[in-house]
């Protein structure tokens, strides 16, 4: 974080400073809400949660070198006392952004693909300047301040993933870190149970481009009509990308080919064309790459420079289309277990079809959460998609995912039902064959142990590019 005095922090967050006679003492180290991450010069953010009270870990934070604690009550040491710790955390992050005038803030949202695209954009930006981006999916009102506070005077690009569980959430995140360049990938049915309708999801996602002022830029997916329409009447520059040669798209891909689920294509930007060979897996990564290319174009990169960056991007966040091969039996495993919604399930199954060409294919699938009234129909549709992907066997994990079993069986796919992850593991051991391709996916945590088991049972190596 940029160095700030305790008095400046207290003023920025609307708090009062207690437990010190030196308001000019400065925070120069990390800002964190986990005391184990605190080092010399740090600021510990203490939350009073249902299961643990961060204030109880203040002594540990001070022992690790914390300068002060920000919490809802005084502790034994310098404390910035605030009414609402989460709100104050956001205000601190905003103060950091406001003190870095040379910073370009890039925000990414969408129903699926946010984290993969965030990782791509971060790797592209790193080629042209110091970049800060979150690890994994720190995309809410807690994770964003944590990430923003990592920026300092050397940071040129701040790449942020923005999620939403309801209307106003993205607007709030944009108040924490005003966005110079916005990226909207798609509008699907993720969190449908919380929003109530796809239309409401679209309104929520549109809060991101609407927050970009004149002089900024908005990158939109022209293949998604809801997303493309977000560019109407904006003060910012609008750049659209398309994998389908949509009218009005300035960035596109042609001459697509695939080897083992990795795609190559000719990238077209307003500045020219260049060939791209992606290292990441899945057809959906082409659209993510075009979104990234659009950002690169807005940052002044040539088509050749963008292509060179895309050629080298790798999967940074765990459990997202992470493909590896078991040496002992040649089974190719696709670990896409971090989370799931209907759109990402469809993309993962397309990946199974591409990566598993010429191989027997198994899909180990579990429950998709937060779908509301669409839950049963969405799970049955995923089951039907397993047939289109060429899966010969579907292992459905836990009874709440029964709709997947019904949809797959209706299409003639062989189905096994596992009561839990342990039984799913036993079924894989029993029914898999050397050389199979196995996709593992479900909403968060519901198939993580399955994927971890597949990693732990054999010596594993990353699949080499063919």
C-alpha cells in the first residue's frame, strides 16, 4: 500500500484514532483482514464475524509488525475505530486510488469467464507496466479493497474482477475503485435465484459500463445482444469484440483451429492482424482472448504485441479449466471445479468435447447453486449437453443434481449417481479406463475433493502442447 499516516487513514475512513500518541506514524506494509498476512508496517482490518472476532487477533497482528488495527472497537494498541468496518475498508481503498493519479483501473464483469479474462488481462498489462490484480475471484466488497490496497506508486494498471449478487453491487464497487476501462463479457443465468430474471442480471452488469466517464473506454461482447446494447449512449469510447463476425465489432477472430482443446486463430484489431496460439484450454477462451485484445488495443498495443501476449497467457487461478495428464494411465483430467453455472457448464462440456477428441469421455458433474425456479430445467439442460459433448458416462454427484442425471439419461448417456464425493471417487476408480478424458465440475466445493483425489493418486504432469 502507499504510505499513509494513521491520522490520514482515520480521516479517509471517517474513524477516530485511539491508543497512540503518534498520529503521524505511517502504515507502510500490507493491509489485510487475516492477521497471518500482516508483516512489518501493516494495517490489520478486524471484523467481528459470527464464528470469529478479528479483534481477538489484534495481539498477533501487532506481534507480526502491524502499526495499527482498524476495527469497530478499541484494542490494546493503536486503533482506528469505525462504525462499519467493511464500509471503512472500501473508503480506505478509494483513498489509495485517489492518491495514484497515474493509475489505470480496469474492471471486468460477466456471468461467466470473469476470472479467466481477468488473469489474461493482467498478464497482458504486465508486459507494459507494473500491474496489480487479485488472486482467484476476490470480486466483492471485501475482496476488492484487499486487492486495491496492494497498489502503490509504482502500479500502472489495477485489474479488478467485479461480481454482483444484486442491483447496486457493481455500482458500489465502482465507487471504491472508479473504472477507466470496463469489460463486460456476457449476461447469463448465474445467480438467477438472487436476481429473479436475466433482465435484472443485465441491468446489474450494465452498472459497470455506465460508471465509465468520458475519456474512458468500454469493451463489450458483440455476440451477446444484451451486452452489446450496453454501449448505446455512453460518454466513453466503446469497443466491441466478436467471435462470430458480428456487425460493428472492431476486434475479432478468424480461421479458428484447435489441437487438444487449445485454439489458434487470426486476431483482427483496428491496427491490423496477427496469428494467435492460445495455451489455455476451451473454445470459450477465444472470446476471453478477444476481450483481452480489445483492452490491449485501447492501451495502445499493436496487433502483433497483443498476439505475443496472448500466446503466453496461462491459467493462474486454480480449478479453472486446469488440464493435466496422469502419467500412470494416461487419463486426462479437466479440473474446472471452482464454481459452476449453466453458461460455464456448457463451456466446460465443449472443452471436454475438444480436449477429449478420439478418447472416451467422462463427465463428473454436481449441483449448480443460486438458480431459483430455473434450477431443475437448467440441470436437465446440462444433462442433455453431456450428450452433445460426446460423454459416454456421466457421474452425477449428490441428489440435488438429479436433474443432470435425468437430462443425460433422456439422451441415452450412461449415468451413475453418487450420493457424495467419496462415492464419486469410488465410481471413477471403478469405471474409468486408461486414456479416458474426465471433466470434473460443479458449484463451489461440491466436487473439489474429487479433483484433488485425481491429482493426488498419481504423479501428474501438465499436458504438453501438441
